[in-house]
């Protein structure tokens, strides 16, 4: 019994890393501008689509570099054409703007690249790895794609942590996140910081899109992965990078374990069909967290003067 | 009248001049044809009843608002408007009516943020924290520690400012502005909500900033005693128009000012 559970747990954690990646993009932009960027999912899809189609015509490394350039250009366009004109507007207005960007990107991706299912081939090993064969009969099966994704994610997060904690840009970013006007008054150029944050979020979207694309193939339902990032964000807190990571791991592991452990119990006790737990478990978990700790596990405590 | 050895603006010359500035929000006039200047080295008070347009005027000077008409000349350079980034870069720092600090950061980090524009080393060195970037960071830290000593806030430097009492937050905010080593310091009600002792402390800091650093100061303040004590010249606004301009004594005895504050018998 322990073997399969452990295997499910590891598989869940590795999937969770991918949720974390998507959630991370949200957190970055929310921290810097207080905007809930609804377009993050669309950016993941757009990046994956661009990478897949470019990969058909050139070596994959070149395609990744070119897609990164496209995402940075996209960040520039979003800052220049949309955000710059909405400085000091209310959060809801900025949110609506990102909603518009999301649908534009969804459609524009099709216009540019077509709407079939494409695949990304990074030339990674696909044969499953078996661990600890001496302890468990048959060993623990691990998907190498997911393992590589986890490593890539860890490297990315470590890099971001250094970037935001140590550099002057990081301090500027935290300043902008706290108070736009005050940041401007000490000479921090808001548009420049936003450009950097959106570019970084674009790169994070590219990595997420790449990994999801390898796993599932690139198709328009990929944008829906972003919806899984919502419970992750509620769990981890909208403003916490470690929260996004831990939240993703909890959701990833939780939903897989629930499917495997809770499903059979529901079948036995209540004679239910028992499937689909993976689809709702994360949201129920998020609702419970909302009731107990609305700021999330790692979010800043919400203190409002009344 | 230019002081010898001064490349920019001499004593008694205007460091900043605002000419015929008008600002309105969707038809509501906030400022109408306002002109005034600030001379190098003086404390210039801006007073007026609530809603007179004092904060709007500061927001025009440091670029948050774009005036529909008029011109702003700072250090001899005329612009139809400032941008916040330009204003900061050219030497204008400010504090806010309702303290605007980076609440999640410590007092020290807040004041360090005021050094943003002074730091020049590239990203590569910053990440590694070696070589020139380290030397630079240390030099800035020293400067910031000087400011912390000056404002007597050494004991709170590691505390996130959101947890500090209001009076100390205002002091940290002043420290952040001073860290920019500004030529012109805009103070929007630096003593609002303070008790008498805190007001006296703040007045002392403002005078020290003026005398020791030679910083020019524009000050919005409601406490008339403070205004009369600190300022060299006073400009009075009412309903977005300038109604008086002169020394504290001149302004105090001006009939239009008295009317604006006390109302006119109809």
C-alpha cells in the first residue's frame, strides 16, 4: 500500500511544481503592481504555442531564445500600449484590462499560429525511472519529464529570489509594490519596473508553457491550467513567492492523493461513482483556507483600518 | 545676482518658478493661473483653507499632475510639465500628507530606497555583491546612517515601518526624502496629527535641514504658529487662486487672507 501512495505523492508533487510555475507568474505581477493579471494563463498558452511552432522550423534552443524575445516584446507592448495609460487607476480597471489582454492573446495566438494540437519536443528522456526497487516491489515509477520540470522550476525560483532580494531592482520592485506614488517620488521609474516585471512574468510563462506543453501537448485547453493556479494562489497568498511554490505542491499532491485515497472510500461508503475528485479538490481546499486564513498561508496579514 | 562659484542658481534667484499654472479635473478647477517662485535656500510655506489646491500645487511641481496650462522652471530649465521620475532626478524630493512609506520594508530599507537614483553599478555586480557594487552599497549605507543619526531614529531602523507610530513614520519619510540629497524638498503637512513635542522636534529637523544642508524647502502646513516661525515667505491659496504672497508678517495682516480663513460678512 505504501508504495503506490508514495508514488502518487511524488507524481502529485511534481505536477504541483508546474502549478507553482503558473502561480508564480501571477504573484510577480501582483506584487509589483497590485494587478491580478488574468492574462497569465493566456501568456502561458501563447508562449507554448509560439515555441511549438518555431520549434518546427529551427533547433529547439534557438526556438526557446526566440520565444523568450517574443515574450519580452509582448511585455513591452503591454506596458507601452495598455498599462502606461492606466497609471494610478483602480485595481478593478487594471484587472479588466488584463482580461482584455487575455482574450486578445488567446485569439491572436490562433491567428498567428493556428489552432491544431502541437507538440514540443525538447529531446528529453521519456522512459520512466524506477526508484528504490529494493524497498518496494516494482520500485517507484517517476516520469522523467516531470522530474526535469521540477529541477528547472527550482533553478528558476532560486534565480528569481536572488534577483528580487539582492539587487537594487528588487528593492525598487518591492517599493513599487508597496506604494506607487512614493516609489515615483524617490525617482523609481514605474514604467521601467513594470516592463521588467512583465518581461519576467513572460519568461516564467514560457517555462511553464514549455513544461506543460511537453507533458500535455500544446492546445487551447492549456490556458485552463491557469485556473488551477487560482486555488494555489489562495492557498499560498497572492503576494508570496514561497507561497506560490508551497501552494502548488500542496494542490498537486493533495488532488492526486485525494483521487487515489478518497475516491475508493466514497465508492465504498456512499456507492458514488468516485471519479473527478482531482477536478474539484483544489477548489474545496482553497475555500476552506479562505474561511480560516483569508490572506493565505504565506500572504501578508490584511489589516484594514475601519 | 548669482553667487560666485555656483553654476546653477544663485542665492535670491528663483530655484523653482511656477508660471500661470492652471489645472482642472474634468471641468473642476483645482488651480487657476497660479504663479509663484521659490528662492534658493529659503523655507517657502504654502497655506490656505482646506481644498485650496495646496497639495495639487505640489503634485504639479513633482509631476504627479499634468497642468493644462502654464510652465514650471526648475534650475533654469523650463518645462510644460514635470514627470515624477524627472523631478526626482533633477533634485526634487517630497513627503506626503498621508504618510506614503513602503510599509513592508524596514525603516533602513525605506531610507535606502531614497538612494535609488544615486546607485549606478550594474546588475551583474549587484547580484554578486562583490567589487564595485559592494563598495558602492557601503558608501550609500554610510550616508543613510548619517541621516538616521540626524533624525534620531537609530533605535527603529530594523523595524518594518508599518508597525511604527505615526510620528516616527513621518520622520522616516523625511529621512527617505533627505537620502535623495535634494535641492528642493517638498513637505506636505509634515506635522499633521502630531502632538506638541513631536511638532517641536519636526520643526527643529526642518530648520536643521535648511541651515546645515542648505536645502530649499516648500512646506504645506496648517499650524500657523509653525508657519510663522519656520518660513521665510508664504504664498496663500484660496479656491485654487493665489490671494497673497509675502513675508509671514505681510501675509498675516493681509485682509484677503483673513477673509479667506475667517469668512466674509455678507
